[in-house]
């Protein structure tokens, strides 16, 4: 498939996702006043991937079929490839004046890093490593936009993770893992296609239920997002040139018995490997 147009990106957001803002459910996020102009900016960047003036820096040929895909998925093995990726990501930042830190290239890079450590994820369960590589290829060739959930919600820091109502596995069956609980901070959630549950805090023995690394559609059954109040209050772009266009809408993700299919699981139940995952990422910084 290769890179999408802005219209294709916006069409992909018109689904049954559950996004709550100020106590109300948002219908079409592309038409909701607080999200509409941010969605338009995202669509503009998607369109520029097809512009001959920008495409050489923003895309490279997919190993699958040669179709142009985002350079943010490039698993660089040479200095030239690394330079190409840096130039692409610098250009995307310039196109939004550096104000959208969660453009898709951010999570594209994390999906690429996850695939790059497939050897680690699959050390004890080879299928998990294979899933990570397959998922990277999926989001690369379908040009999907990802958000993330990282942090356990804070309730009482004097107690363990179980007091935080953090997302955890409560059941597993032949189809996959059933999860419930909360995760934050899901930046760009209303305007993303997929959400990746990424490693963040180290876990200790006894917390195996909290070691899930996976990715699922934003519109999956049982998943809800509560977004903070928007910075865009409907003022003109002339009066509010930045907040009216570049808000990325942080959100709290609530999982209510969500099924994570096995082919979307990259890590589960292994404390040692889970704690090694973040430092093993090629893009990890201390």
C-alpha cells in the first residue's frame, strides 16, 4: 500500500472509537471542533509524503513491494541510511514548527526499535519476536498512526502497582490475553489508528500480570480514552496560530476486558526480559 494521503488518513479515523472529552462522547473526531484542526494538520503532513518536493526525504521504498513508505520506519544499518532518516524526521518537525512531538514518526521509530530487538522479545517465546517484526511491517506498509500508553496512573506511591489500577492481564485463552485497568499518557490518541502498550517502569517478581507489551487498534472493543481539555477553543488561526492547529490531545486509556490477540503480543509474563526491553532499544537514551 505505501504512504497514505491525508484523505485516507482522515477516513481511517471515522470508526467506532470511544473518545470522551469534558464528559461527552465524541462522534467523528475529524469533525469535532477541538480535534478538527489538529487532524487537518496531520492530514497535511500525510499529503506531503506524495509531494515530489518532499517525498525523497520523507519516504523510501518498502522492502515488500517497492511502494514508498515513511523513512521513520527505516531500520538504518549504514551512515547514509541514518542520515536519510534524520533528514526525514527533521523535515517533519520543521513542517509543524517543532510543536507536534507525537507526529507518527515518533511511534514509527518505537515500532521499528521493537522489531529490531525481536531477538530479545523472542528469546524464550519465538512467536513474540516474530509478532514484533510482523507488526512493524504492517504499520510501515499501511502507514498507520500510532499512539502509546506508558505510565501507570498514580494513586498511592507508598503502595505497589496493584494500588494504581494499572492495566494488567486478568485472563488468557486460545484467542489471546484479556486485560483491564488504566494506562497513560496516550498523546495523539484521538487522532491515531493504533495504540502500543510499551514498557516503562521496571517490574519485580510477582508483577508478571503487568509485563504486557503489545499493540491494538484504538477502536477495539472495550477500550476508552478520556482526553484532557483541548487547547483549541475555537478562536481564529490568526489569533491562535499555534494552539488552534498543533494540539496533540493527551488522554488516559481505560481497558475494560479488552482482548489482545496473540499475534499482537510482543512480550508477556517474563520479568527479566521485560526489564531488559527498554535499555535494549537502539534508540534508548539514559
